[in-house]
């Protein structure tokens, strides 16, 4: 799905509830069957688009600790 810049700007963007107040955050939104991600400090910049199923798998794996790195 191709989105124009105007369409991207009109989407209902959300930040995480625990996002820092320093502005270093990502924002996500839903557009049709895609999850769209952008840098909150650069709303006119590039966006990443993921199929909803892939995003759900990513979130599941993150919740399960699959991407946790422990360093000694």
C-alpha cells in the first residue's frame, strides 16, 4: 500500500505511554492491513510499513524476551 505524504500526516499516530519526554520516540499507526512506524521528531521523514501479522509476531517475540541481550 502506497501512502502519500498527506495521508501519512493525517493518520492517527500514537507513542508509547512510557515514552521519554526528550522526544526520542517512535510513533505507530494502522493503515489498512499495515502497521506504520515513524520517528516522532521527523513527521515528514520516512516511514516503515509492516504487514499486521508480521508486527504481531514481532510484538509476541519481544514480550517473550526473544530480543533481550544480556551482557556480562
